[in-house]
C-alpha cells in the first residue's frame, strides 16, 4: 500500500510540475537508479551524472537530446537528511515557442542554428534555410563571438552570432543569432539624435 501511495504522490507531483511549468520531462529516481516516476512523464537513462545527484550534488547544464537542445536540471532528494534519490527535469529550448519568447523579450530576431541550417527562427520564412555566408557559423563554431552587418532574406541586419556550448565548454550545441534590422536601428538612432 505504501508503494502505491508513493507512486500516486510522485505521479501527482510530476503531472502538476509539467502543467505548471510546461517542462518537457520530469523523472524521479531512487538512490539505486530505479525510475520511480511513470514513463509518460519522460525517461532518462540513469548515468554517472544522476548518480552524483543522488549523493547530494545539484547539476544544471545544457545537453543535446538527439537533435534537441535541452536545459537540464537535476536536484537531490533527501529524507531525514539522508539521500533518497533525484528529480531530473528537462526543457527543450530548440522550439518555435522558445525562439519567439527570446525574440519578444529581447525585441530582436533570434535563430538557433544546427550547423549551417536555421533550425528555429523568428525571421519569417527563414526556418529550415541555410545561411549564405557560412564563415559566420564557422567563426562561431571556433568559439568566436561575431558581430557585423549581414543580409538575411534580402534585409540588412546588424547581427550577433555566438556559439552555444554545454557548461564545461566541451560540447558544441549550436550557434545562436540575435539581430536587428538595420533600418530599425537607424530609426532608433535618428530618434535619439
């Protein structure tokens, strides 16, 4: 009966968390690496990182999950001040919704590149297209922040391309672009002067 009650509590917590925060997955492990949460909330392979979490260490990072770039957070669970397991939450950031949120927040166009291809973009008609000047991506992949004027879809932009790596800087996840149409920048400058 206690296991059934615990399972119901975990399922309720996972369901509430997904609904409230819109996370992609939430997985609960015990210290032995057994997944306690229902697979409908997600599945994650128990690995050394999660094992460290079950011993009391928090982990936050960006990871590749197939072609998806995900924010990953794992926090330890304890009971009576003793390790009891881990909660692992992932949220995909390679989505149209995330790109639109960033674009709206920054008031700039935003794109996530995988190689030379625009996987997600707030610029109309650009999703799925390849960048013309591939040297911009090559430079970003070489860990260089690139700021310059460029043309995208026939429109001139002041653009910033920068690499996205995991927390340790060992895994390249993609290139991000933030840009503002040059005519809008010139209008802002004219309004100030």
